[in-house]
């Protein structure tokens, strides 16, 4: 269910219609029939049903803040979380090792709309943004980031290759400089 506010809106419209219809369609004191006839009831009900189906719906309950990340798998040792909202104020960035964010910890509180995270060990991390002053009203989606560092053996291999290339360049510069001095 992407937009729970739509169903809340329909419920409100239906309950208002029911209160109004009770006055129009039920017999009043002293009358032997209702103010509207059966054909009018069907026609009016059809118009209201069509209006509910084809009218633009403004959701009264929708996520007011959206959280996103620049990468879902962080191999470089850092990643960025950023969020967008129509509301301003202080935000709390919550982090947890569990998908349902039980035992979360608040790693940032403030007005910024982005945060760079680094220094995490390998594993999956779950993040959510909530408003600092009213967490229940302004809560974001949950974003998962998996940290998977490059293996340490790859780092050593690249270091050794780089050291060989550096030494080869240094030797060729020094050897070329000696040849120029002797001539």
C-alpha cells in the first residue's frame, strides 16, 4: 500500500456523506416518506461515487521526509546519506544493525539535509530520519547500506606494484641524469 492517506481520505468522505445522507434519506418526524425519492437517491449516490473515484486526492498521511543514499554497497569506506523534506527544523539520523531499527542509536541531530558516514566495519546498516521534535509525525523510509571493504590482500598487492613502478621511475631518472653529466 503506497499511499495510506488515500484510504483515510475516502473514509472521511464516506463518513461525512453518511451523516448527510441520514438527514436526507431517512423519514423525519411527522413525514411518512423521506425528502428524496428512490431514483434521486440512486442518481446522487452515483455522482458521489464517481466524484470519489475521479477527484484528485491529497493524502493527509504521507511520508514527509525521504531518505536516500549515494550507494547501496560501500566499498570505499564511506558513503553519503541525504534527505529531502518540505519541513524544516532539527532531524535525527537513526542507525541500527537490525532491519526493523530495534536498538537504534542516534548518530546525528541537527538541521542539515545530508551526512557522510565513514569508519564502519563490514556488515549491513539500516538508517532512518525522524523529526527531532515530533518523531511520529515526520518519519522517513528505511535505507539499507552494506559496507564491504576491499580485501586487505588487494591493498598490499597494489602497494607493492606501486612501489615497483616508483622505484623503476626513480632508477630511470637517476640513470638518465648520469648519462647527461658524463657527456
